[in-house]
C-alpha cells in the first residue's frame, strides 16, 4: 500500500487552484525580498555611474602630482610608480609634464612668442586633432598661432639661440572646457586667450625622448606641472569602486615607502583627489535607500508568509478527512505537517525560485539604472532561500499545530470569539498614529541637504508616512464596507433583480470581499503614491535646473554680443537669446529680447497663457514709466529700477521666471531701452537650448569672452533627487505586486464560488432572467468592489503624493516648489486595467453557469 507521503505530489494535482495560489504567494514573497537587496545595491551602482560621469577619467585611480618639481627627481618618482603599479593591478602610468612659460621663442625669425612645452604619455596624440603634418619625432604646434603667423610644418623654432626640434604637426588648440581626456590637465594643456592668458601656444612633444632632450638642452631644472595617473575602466558597481579605491591607497602607500627609503619622502603629493569622495557618496546613497525600503520590505515579506499560512489552513481544511484517518493510524503532528510540505513544497519551491530570478531580470524595469554588486546578488539569493525555508517551516508548523490541538488534545480550538474580537479592534487608529508620527518627521526630511550634505538625511518613519496613510484609508473603507454589507440584508429592490442579486452575493461573501477591497485599495494607493513621488522628484530636478539656468545652457558674456556689436553665431541663431541683468534696488531686473527669448529660454515652466503677447506688451512705450512683467511680487517690492530707468509699470504678474525663480524681480524689454541704457548693463548672458560644448565652441569662434558658464546637467547635484526617486520606485513596485495579488484574489474568489454561481445562475435563468441581465448582475457586483477600491485608492494615493512631493524636495531653497506630475495618465491606466479585470471576472462567473453539468448542480 502506497503511503500518502510518497503519493503527495501527485495527489496535489487534484486541487490545481491551491497549487497556483501557493506558488504565486511564494513567488511574490521571494520577489519582494530579493528586490529589496537588489534595489539598494543598484542604487549604489547608479550613484557610481553618476559620479564617474562628472569625474575626470584619470581620477578614478591614484594620482601623483607635484608643482614646480625638480627635473632630476622625476626618474625616481616615475620609476617607483612603474615598479609598484603592476602588483596592485594597474597598467602603465600616464605621465603628463608641462614646463613653465618659455618667453622669447622664435618662429620664422620672430622671437616674441611665449610657449609652454608639454608631453603626455600613451594616447596624448590620439586625443589631439592633427590638422596637418605627421607623428614624426618633433613638436606639434597649436593651430591658432600657426594659422595667424603662417607657421608651417618643418619650421625649426629656437629659444635664445638654442635650437628646438622641428614642427612636425599642427593640431587644433584645446579650448575651455577641454575634452574629458584632458579635464585634469586643463591648467597645463589649455590656453584661454579670451582671458588674457600670457601663453601663445601649448607645444606638445611627440614622444618622451624629444621632450626630455629639449628640457635638457634648454637647461630647465624644474617643471611647472607634473602629473602621473592611470586610465582605468570606469567602475560600474560600488564593490568595484571600493576595490579600486583600496588598490589606489595601497599603491600610494608603497610608492611613499619606496621614495622615503630613497630620502625623497616629501617629493610628491599623492592622493585620490575626487573619487574617494565619490565612493563615500555612493556608499551613503546605497545605505540610505536600503534603510528607507527595509521596513516596507520586511512588511511585504511578512505579508507573503502570512499568505502561506492561510494556504496551509486551506489545505488543512481540504485534507481534513485524510488527516483524521492518518492520525487515527498513529501519525503524529510532525508527520502530518510533513505531508503538507510534500504536497505543496514543489510549487512553493518553484514559485520562490521564479520570484528570485524575476527580481534580478526585471531590476532594470523597477530599480535604479545601476549594476548591483555580485555580493548583493548572493545576499539576495540567500534572502530568497531564507524566505523559502521560513515558508516550508510555517506550512509544516501550522498544519502540525492544528493537528496536535484537534487529534492529540481531543478538542478543536474555538477561535470564533477571538477572531471576532480581532475584527472589532480599531486597527485603523494604530496605522493612523503611525501615519501622524511619519508626518511630523516628514517636515524636516530635506534639511540635511541644506547643510552641505550631498544627500538628504534618512528618516524611515518619514518615508513610511504615505504607506500608512493609504493603509489607514483602506482599513477604514473596509470597516465601512463590512458594516454596509452586514446591513444589506434589509435591502429590498427586487424591481431591479440584477442589482438585488449583486448585493446578496456581496453580502454572502463579506470576508473575501473585505479582503479584496483592502488589498486593492492598498495596491492602487501605494502605486499612486510611489509613482507620484518618484516622478515628482525627477520632474522637480528638471524644472529647478531649467529655471535656475534659464535654458539648457547659460554662458555669461561681455558687452559686444549683448549690445549687438558681435552678432549671434549662425550655429546658435534660432536656438539662443541674449539676456541682460541689473541689480541694486532689491529686485532682479532682466532685460530680454522679445523676438528671441522664447526660442532660447526655458519657457515651458512659466505659467503664462501667452508669453509672446506679454513680451510684445512690455515692448510698447508707456508714458507712465517702464512697462515690465513683475515676478514674485511682495509687499516690500518697490517700483524703482536701477541706472536711471523710469519706475516700473507692471502689465502682468508671474510667480516664476527663468534665472529669476520666484524672487522679486522685473522683466524689461530691450526695445524699451535706449542705447545708453543698454550700454550700462553690467552683465549679459546667452541662453541657449544647444549643448554646452556646441555653444562654447560657437561663441569662442566668434571671439566672445565667456567668464562663467553653467548647464542643466551641472547646475544642480541630482543625487538627492534620485535617491528619493529610487526609494519610492520600490514603493511603486510594492503597489504593483499588491495589485497583482488583488487581481488574483478577485479571480480566485470568483472561481472558488463557481458551483454556487452555477446553481444560482441556473435557477434565475429557469425563472426567466435573461443571460444578459445575469452578466450585468455579476458586472455590478464586481464593478462595485473594484470601483470602490479604484476610487478610494486613486484619491488617497494622489492626495498623499501631492502632500509629500514638496516635503521630500531636497532643494527647497530653489524655485519653483516641487509639484505632483499630471496624474491623468495613471488614472486612465488604472481605469482601463479595472475594466479589463471586471470584464474577465464577470465572464468567468457567467461561463460557470453555461458550462455546468447536471450532476455538478445537484452536488451544489
């Protein structure tokens, strides 16, 4: 006779619905546990990617530098670095050498040139644009001097009668800002002629021998700039960055020890100038995200385990007769718990494994745009394995305890009164208290970023505020629905039989209905909150940087282009505008060009119905004074304008404006000012939608001086915004998972009642009800349940997100205030999914009536 334990996997197929529920519950629990670990690690990887994008490529690893270094000490330093670098996993070092300014350099008989001799290892020539000549040993001269003075290839320069190697190439001068390969060498490799740089050209030696021989021939004893670095691949994970940082420190220590042994311990300053701080910021970002999502992850995993406990109770009830027989034959509670594991263990195992794999494969969809550490992937796998172990233990324990109480103690635990008391307990008051506590902490959430801290301080209670609010509203809605269904037996509207039957079916399944309502409300509310706050932070970063800069890029210039003496370069025409700025009266005054302002400035965030019409209006003369658009008006704002301008006459008020923000200010049209007034404007800026590199190249080609420049990418540190967004993307993920649970719970509830629906449907059809009316009745039932969950969840979620977005803003000192993005797309998507689910569930319910057999109806 085959023992039940050996036949358990096959016997489990007799109830496929239980297998599906067990597998899905295990999948979701393991998915959320794994996703929490991967989310935090990917946040660290995304921060590393962000930091490497703003750091010079040769600053990832160690750097050795010395200003005014003696030439005789260079071989000792380079030799020490070359000896120890391979032991720490570094390739050949890149050496950059730059002499002091060499006046009196002669080209074509003219001895009035001032040059700097330079050399850089490896790809130095590859990162210069050769316009003519070859790579033959010699010197490369910048094209500006070569073209202006007609210096060609083959010219032999000299300094005070000392001959230099011939010019073998003409390269395109490096401009400010230089390409990233040269960003750490800007002080030595770039000539800023518009800033009155005393150097005419940087002359590069094609090889180190040529450089060393030239330095020796000139009798130079010191170099102005000397730099050794390594071009390592950019790390993609936090662990890789920390490993690179540790190897850099070890190399620096060994080089210092080597030089100290030679009596040159103070020869060079060695450090990791930028990336050390970048790794610290990435570690802090990863820890912040992990601490923020940890409470939600624990709650979600516990809910998943509770779901498996419910599956165990359902299995116990379904197998009750068999378990009683086995207990009578001598099987103990442990063996009966093992039978439950034998039946449901395989689907739970497969579901958990699938959940862990799905969490890793879908990380790019729900998580930060970073690569998780391999160690984090192992930890995530360990978490999934731990959840599975707990699931198996819980499954066996629940069945064993129930069997022990019923079969060994000889009594059935009476839980009715206890469960009723749990239902009467006001759980919503407890969650409301937690929400209130989170709200009190949320008000101070972003203060850390104002104190020089690149990331906001983490307060897990503040981050859980939105979830507790949604949970409170969901529990309150469920309690009201429970009471309404309890009183629904008094309803008598048989004139609307479809509606009457829908109400009766809802009242007859109060517990499942209430559970689906709570889960659905929590899912939609959490999803709305997570998406709203995450997208709100990204939109806030985009809007604040646009308003702060004024456009995609802002380049401060001098008067010629502001006055129109130098025309706007053709490459920027149509995408740029010139803006003047006046101060001195307490209000910022911007002088704009009405014809081009909307082409070059960031006007998408200006709340004006027709900005062009307002600009035309302030261009018209007004006998009362200077027509202006008033910005951020306050009671203290005075109409006086600086530099002899007539008092301001406002034609409109706007709350925010590019470059001004929400500060008190006035917008003046340049057409309303005469030439003398324009000439007294001290500061002009070019606002352009072009990239910073293109705008800089175009203006420099036109001879325009650019003392300062900024772009949207560099104006603000985006990490504080991204960390909040990454945190609430996990909240959105939790909402999406709960949404799947709610949909499955609704469909399973309909399928569980298949026999009851079939019998009731067959009876009402025999009594004359049309099939279309029966379908409408089921749609009313399911639509009321889903519609209530959607309405409450959407309203609650959007409201909470709207209140939270400004308070999670890490840069409240910059205008404008963060706002919730347009929720209409989300609402329409939720409505579409709700209609689809209701239609599918209604079809399943009516299908059970049409496919029911006579014997099945008799059993029902």
